[in-house]
């Protein structure tokens, strides 16, 4: 008898905790959903810095490739290849455009 009386007194208190926990979960769920959406929709400063750094490295790679192509064309131009001279001028224009885009 004493055990069942004790359980009868403790059970409502235990259930109150479960109910409160469930209510808390239901109440905070919309807030968590909205905050997750905001996190997905926005870019943190560190992510922005990483993206900017990645873009700068790619631009530097493109510039390096164009400069190597221009130098090769200039060497051919120095050997008397008129087409290579024109190609070197075209590549230089691309280099100038790329630098303007990066700045």
C-alpha cells in the first residue's frame, strides 16, 4: 500500500515535467526553424572572407595563365611572327580587363 501511495503522489510530478518539456519543445520549434532559415540565407563574415579569397586566387591564376601566354606570343613576335604580335596585343587586353575586374 505504501508503495502504490508513493507512486500515486510522485506520478503527477513526473508527468508535469514531461508535459512541460513537450510544451517547451513545441514552443521553441518555430524559433529554431526560423533561425535555421536565417542561417542558410545569410553569409557569415568568415564565409564571405573565404569566398573573396577563393575569387582572388582564381583571378590570380587566370592572370598568371594569360601572362604566360602573352610572354610566349611575345617571344614568337620577337622571332618575326606577325600573328604572334597581334595575339600578344589581344592577350594584353584580356590581362588589362581581368585586372580591372579584380580591382
